[in-house]
C-alpha cells in the first residue's frame, strides 16, 4: 500500500545474514534483556529489525533492533520458532545517516513514569494478578514492586481494613518466644 514506508516491506532473513553495527551507544541491563526475551516468547516479533544491506559484506547491518537480534541469537527456542529467520526492514542510508537513525530510534522510546507504572501495577492487582506474576510479566524484581507499592500509596489498599491486634511481624513473634524462654523458672527451686 505505502511502498515508500519500510514497514510495508518486512522480509524474513537468515540470522546468519545479519550483523550488528560498530557504533550503537545503547546498552540494556540484564533485567530488561530478560523482559525482552519474555516479550518475544509471549508476543513474538512485533517489530522488525531496522537494517541497511551492505553489498560488499553481503550482510544486513543493524541500525535499530540489536537486542531483538541478540535475543534470537542467544536463545534457541526463539530462533526455532521462526526457523532462524529474523524480520527486517531495509533502509538506504549513508553511514552518517545510519548513526543518526540509530540514536533517533534509541532516544525516541521514552521512559516509564512512576505514576504510570503504579497505575498499571494496581490495575493488574485489581484484576487478581499475583505479585509473582506481575514481576515475571513486567520484568520487575520483588523489592522493586514492593518499593513501587509503598511509594505510590500501597497503604490505600488497606485504608478500609480493620486493624487486628493479632497481626504480628516475624520480629515480634521471635521476641515473644525469647521472652517466654527466658522467663522459665528452672525446676526444683
């Protein structure tokens, strides 16, 4: 339909025909890489890797999408789902234009705000999703989820709950046990 739009021309190429560039300043933490793996595993490849084709090398050189490529390269289960083929679009760019395009793609992704993430997490909790599943699905650590809950008003979830004296922390239970043990009178006195 729109022949001048790269996304109209997605092609599936062998992973062996794709190569990273030497200039990408972007890096992704392990947690986000695990989340990217989970995303591709659950949702498949929803975005093609942006490349140019280098006639001399006979390779598709990545402009954007290195981490999607790296996930396939490092995970046999992902590669097997597409017969070791990666979805790519091909641009016609000079080296300077490629570098600029890489930076534009990296910087245009944006970030998640605390308010947005907390609304999303509380929405999932309201739907009955467990903390464990939220962490797995969103690539969060348990302590990160707990901090998010506290920072954003987790206490509001309990504002209508009746306080019960029977609620005890682990420390309180251990302290009471120690008091009982220390106060025992030795037999025979």
